[in-house]
C-alpha cells in the first residue's frame, strides 16, 4: 500500500477513535479533569469542543482527498 493510502487509513481510524471518545464524553461515561493544587477542575466541555474541531479537520482532509482522487 502507498504512503498516501496508509495515511488515509490512519485518518479514518483516528476519526473513529475520536468519535467514540466524543460519544463517551457527551454521554457522561468519561470525564476530563485536572488538579493543579486547588482541587479538581472539570475540563470535559473543552475536550468535547477540541474533539469536534479535530473530527471536522479530519473530515475536511478526507473529503479533499476523495474529491481529488475522483478527479483522476
């Protein structure tokens, strides 16, 4: 398989992993928190926003690749 094929496969796998993580965060099955010495602070909303952004970026890359591949 070509390097580009390997990269697109990785993008699909990473998107799937992120989508599962996002679903767990949104359902409350997973939380992201941090303790900087003043008690635990919930960072779940920020993590959800970042995951949505990363998924959208991967979607854009994959759509661009598919469109260019279709052109020939």
